[in-house]
């Protein structure tokens, strides 16, 4: 294979969508696997809808995800003259013609076809039949025109092989003489895209299945421009559980890459999740390092079936697809604590509860790392450290309502017991897991209670949570002083 050259060509009209990110990821993986090049091309031909903010957002999002490109960003708008020249060339070589039909005329023909129920209307090629003199006369009269491509009139059709969807044929008869230049002189996207892909020497076009409708027309353009069409691989769509396309309008922020950054995703976890929306390695692996993924990736294993983004809008339990959270949780648990620490620091800073003593050279650094390691096993996002894990870092924290109900309200005797337990723990010396355990067990025995009753009460009061890591580790992590203080404050929680 010649050098692989692929591209990610977003139109900068909004935020980086997770579907767009998935396209970028597939192209990136393919380039990396074959030691090829990934080209970032900003398709900003539609000047009214393109924004600088969107361009920055896309670049930022890709950078955060760790998707690096080898060339670009190139800007489609910088090649307007080239797009125009290509259209001229197609006219000069007899592959295109000027069409002077007015909007009203076309609308009337479409209406007539509708009334006659002759099926889909396709332009009737009136202007394709004009003589050179007629064309010259209309031009001399200053009539506006569009440029249309001459689709072959012979039998047969455009045949191509899509790596994912297989052999595809589209009869010439079914393809309208499509417009390639608007009446304002601007070439259409379909043409610009092909001209740019030829110039950028793109070998493989990996894009969403919605691009498949353009492919036959684009192949005709390649041929007419004297270029070999690249290999095409279309990726399945990602739909929600009701089979709707995922979009910001329907689903909100959850479709934007930026959202995952805000809710505390690790970028690689998101890449890992997105790659599985439409591709599988052929075995049951779901977690991949960068190297493993590059090694495992192939276009042939892209699924044809649409993938499902399992998000229940309006259900507060669903901050995104639970599978994405599971994958993120896996990475939170598996990564070296030293790498996780700065990310947790960022969250604690954002929440305003960071202490310098926990920093790299701070005197409580070892404690900080130990706590992260202890509490991360139940967390799904980085945010959780500052919310669910807040009690480890700050004395102001919320107590879950369900923990109060289950662990305190049901056992009113704890109102007296917990402060008593505070005195017992205050006297424990040295404050080791073993001594703490003995104290708690003896306390329960004395009271004739199951050990779970004081232990769960203590957990609720000390961590604010219904469940968590082993209680002795929890007490050691929170420390004697703070544990005792929180137990003493416990009666206020009983009404
Ligand atoms: N700019 C197009 C888009 O964002 C790219 C289509 C293509 O990959 O050819 O949809």
C-alpha cells in the first residue's frame, strides 16, 4: 500500500460532537496503524455558519482526547480559487454545463412530476441540450446560471466497493445532473470536498454512513477530474435507544466532547468508549491501551449495524451511557495513583477544597495519595472525588438522605451511642486498624447490638455515604481527630 493518508474534515458550525470525535478516532487509528498521515481539514466553505469559536472548540477537543494529526489544520476556504478552477475545467472538458433554468421553472416541473406521480423528480436536462449558440446568447443576456455535472447517459452505473458496506452500485439513471456551482458562482461542498481530497492525496475516506449518499456523485467527480477515487469506508450511525440520531437538539450536552471533560472523564476512557460504538476487535476485549487499540484496529471490523448510545434523557441517574462510565471507572481504578493525583487536585481546586499540604512536596502528600487510592474503587468520574469523596477532604459535606434514613433514623439509640463511641475512639492509642476494630466490636457487644449498627452509623456520619471502603481504612484515612469530632456532632442528625 502507498502511504496511507486520511483526513478528518469537520465543518466548524458547532461543538465537537462525540460522533465527529469517533470519526476522527477511526481515521487516527487507521493512520497510526499504517504509519500514515492524518490530515485535519476545516471545511469552512459555508462562511455564514462557520465560526472561530467552533474551530477552536474542535481543535481543543481533539487535543484533549489525544488525537494528534500530522498535517493541518488546512482551511477549505483558502482553496476557493482551486475549487472554482476545477469547475471551469469540468465545463471545458465537457463534463459539466451551464443551466439557466430558473427556480420557478424547476419548481413547476417538480410540481408537474408530483401530480403525474412519476416517481422522484430529477432535472430533465433541458439545458444539457442547449446549443453553444443558445448558451452564448443566454450568457450575453446576463441570465444567471448554475453549473451542473453531466451524469453519463449510457446504461450501467457507478460501482464501488465500500470496505464496510460491500459492493454498491448506483444506476446513472438514478443520479440527477447535480449542481456543482451555485448561481452566485460558489462551488458546492460536494465538489470542494473532492478537490481537496485529491490535492491532499487522500487514500481512504472513513466517514459516517450519512456520507454514503454522496459517494456515487463524488466518484463521478473524481473520474471527470482525472483522479483515481480513494477507498471508501462508511461507519454505522450511532442512534439512541429509540433509534433517533444523537444530537444536541434532542439529547443536549451529553453529545458534546466538552461535556465529558467537564464531568470528569479521562480522555482515553472516552476514546475507548467511542471506538466501541461501531467497531469491535472480534473478541470480547473492551479495554485497550493506545498501543493495543492501534494494533487491533481495522476497517474490516467496523460493524454495519448501527450502534446504540444508551442514554436516557431526563433520568438523573444517566449522566451518560453507563458503559462509558464503567470504562471511565476502570481507568480511574487502574491508572497509577501518581498520574491520577494531579487530576484529582484539579477537581478539588475547582471545588475550593484543595490544600497545599497535599501537593507534590507537601507534608501530607503520602496521606493524599493513600486516600485517592482508597476511595477511587467506587468512583466513576473525577468529579466524584470532590462530591462523593468530599468528606475525606473537607469538613463541610452533605450526608446522603438514604444513608440517614437507613443507617441513623432506623436506630434512634445511635443518637446517644455515637458520641459515646467518639469518647472510646478518642482514647484509642495507638490508633491502628486493629485497635479500632477491637474498640468497635467491644462497643457493639456491650450494647448488645450487631456490629453493623454502630459501624454503619459511623460510616454515615464520618463519610456522608451509605457505602464505601472498609470502615477501618476509612477511619484511618479520615483520622482520629476528625472522626471523633464528626461522631460528637452526630446527635444533630436525629430529629
Ligand atoms: N465536512 C463534512 C462533515 O462535517 C465532511 C464529510 C466527509 O467526510 O466527506 O460532514
